């Protein structure tokens, strides 16, 4: 737990921690492992919903591992190489790096599709739900929306690249 505090951006007592040993040979002084942290609040909400539905959960998976598991199931031929996966959600995007079928890095990045709607709504003086409609109507998309989408793509890419740089530097 004390070492995890250096890598987790939340108070350590507010997260559930787990880890998977990735590489360790007996007699080695170091070992590689994957640290997983999930905030307790969202986990408790999900577990309560499952319980209220009359169900019992045997395991819980965070979005990053669910993404990796879906990829592994659908593309087993890619499990022999390194793969980068990105899931762009509404407010957060998940970035996962797998090597030989194992998750070796994952990071949630505060950038997603909702940012596009916010930027379009602000620039055009419309609601975010109307911005979503404008964004999806590619046949009649105003030039200002194309420019906003390009700029927002750049910002989202920079956030994901920042996560990748963190991975390569550590």
C-alpha cells in the first residue's frame, strides 16, 4: 500500500487495490507487477445495484480490463504482439497497452466525446444535446464544427499521448 501511494492520484484509503505479478524469477531483486486501483464509491454503487437486482457478483472488472478482455476474445491472433487500445467515452477515455496478451499498462484519461459537445455548444450558443445532433449530422456540418472537432481531436490525442509517454518513461 505504501508504494502504491506514489502512483495513485487518489487518497489510498479511498481506493480498492489489487495487483498482478507480471514477471519475477526466484532470486531476482526486482519484480514487475501491474497495480490496479478503483475508487471505492463507484465500486460500492455498482455492487449495490447488483445486490438490489437480486444478483450476486463473483467478480468485478474495471473498464480497462473489460476492454482488454473484449479485444483478446475477438482478436486472439493479435495476442502475440504489443497492442494499444483506446476507448473514448463521454468524459473519460481508457488507454490500455497489452503485450503478448497481458495488460501491462492502463490509464483513464479525462478526455472524451462530451468535450466535443461542450465545445460545439459554447461556440454556437446552443445546448449540448443540440450540439450532439449537429456533430452527428455529417452531411450538413458547419465549417466551425469541423474546426472544433479537429481542435478537440488534437487535445484528446495529447491526453492519450501523455499517458503513453508516462508508460514509456516508467
